[in-house]
C-alpha cells in the first residue's frame, strides 16, 4: 500500500526567504520535521487543536491565530447511552495584538517549541485561559473558564497527552500553489489521562482516554471546503488511530490520510470517497479507498452533532462536526486486515470563508 508521496526524513523550512513554499518541504513525515517560518500578514492561519475523548465525555481546546483575529475555545461534551447529557463552549475572540509570536514554528508542547499560554490566569466572563506545555512523557494541556449558563461554574482542565516512545504521527504539506499551502501535523491514538473539573464535579480521563492533535500552519485561499475524520481506541486487539481528510486536498498531489496501528503509521496516498448527507449529517457516513482490497472501508455512525455558524466580519464559517463511532475494516502497510468495531471519533463537513 505504498504512497506516491515523498517521505521527508530531515528537518526542513516550510517557506523560502520570500515567503513562497519551499519545494523541499513538499511531502510527508512520520514525526513533525517542518519549521513553519511563515512570512507576511493577511492570509496566514496558525492553530493548535486538541480533542481528548473517553466513552462518556470529551474536551476540546483550540488556540488559533488567523492574522486578523484570534480565537481560543474550550468545548466540553458529556454523553450517555441515550445521547448528550451536557454540552457547553467558551470562545474568546480578539484582534491579534502581537499574539502571533506566541504560536511557535514547531508543534506546541514539544521540545522544539516554547509553551503556548493565552488568556488571564483567572478568567472572568467569557474569557479563556489555555496552556500547552512540554512535559516528560508528553504534552500537558491546561485550561480555565466559566460555564456560559447560570449559575456560573469554574471549569478547570488538566490533562496529559502522552507520547509513547516511537509513536508515529502524520505531518504533511498540502500545496495549492507556491503562495497558498498548508502544513498540518495530525496525531492520533495518544493515551491521555487527567481530569476536567466543572464546579464540584470531576470528569475522569483514564485508561480509555485518547488524545488527537491537529496542528496547522499555512497560507490559505479566501474560501475552502473540507472534510475531516479522526478516531482513536482499541479494536481487534490493537491500538488504532484513524486520520482522514477530503475535498481540500483534491488536485494537490497530497492527502492527509493515514492509519496508525500500535504506533506505526501507514500513509495513504489516494483520496478517499466520502459519502454523507449534507442535509442530514446524523445519517451514517461511509469512507472508502479505491481498489479491490481497499485500505479503508468504514461506516461512521454519529450520535451527536456540534453545529457552528459564524458571521464575524471577514469570517463566515459553517461547520457540522459529528461525534460517533467508526466500524468496518482497514488494512495497514503490513497487509493486516483489521476489524474496526465502534471506534470513537468524529467526522465533519466544513465550509469556510476567511
């Protein structure tokens, strides 16, 4: 199941001195190797997105800088056999004000990058505090905010996204052209642990908790549509991470598709076929790869829809992120056929103008 894409094995600058894409940066790697030396202002997008899941609850943290606007978000979802139990989100939005220097060239929370800390130590109102730091054995994720509904409760996130020795991830450059390109580093199936406190209640993240990272640095077109799907957990006696993307990579010669099985990455160089119903995103989705023996043949069954609609000046965003379970079969580089049974994750349909 070899990919046609070039594998990068040594550190490389993302951009040339004039800000154009460095041709040597085009390709993919099993560990983050790109230095995101973006230049200029106006079309640059930088973010760190972490989502940590368990069978009953999840938390997602976002720190992003879109050049003309910064967005920092804490999102919490609790769910049970009958569906969502509690859901809330806090987003702090502001002009950049020099914040670009706080989002490093490398993946935040690693030895190659300084810590990322945004927001006041004791946030009030709609403000948000997020910290992403390197720690022995992984990345420490901390956050604070107040719940949006009354009575206000303090929310405190303290999680460790472990990085086992030798655990591989997908880093890839998607080139629309020499002036528009995206570097993304996607990490799946990272064991997680810790707590989220909401007032006097504690949500535990233990042996069945998994962290996923979406690290992004690039210069984007004004409008773009994409699909993203990810999942992590134990299935068929193995630790499996799923990472899939669609639409935004078509015609670029690159994909963000990969499987991570027991820490070993299998890069998928072909576009997947995504089938879903935009007017009914809670209906099952299917994801398949080409060929008589497809590497991916999965059905995604949602149990919750997180819908975001934003009209904020230069930004127009329509996102349907569905949380649910993947079932079906995958095949890795070793030719192993792996049964996927109710692997927790998400699939999303996004239309963005920014």
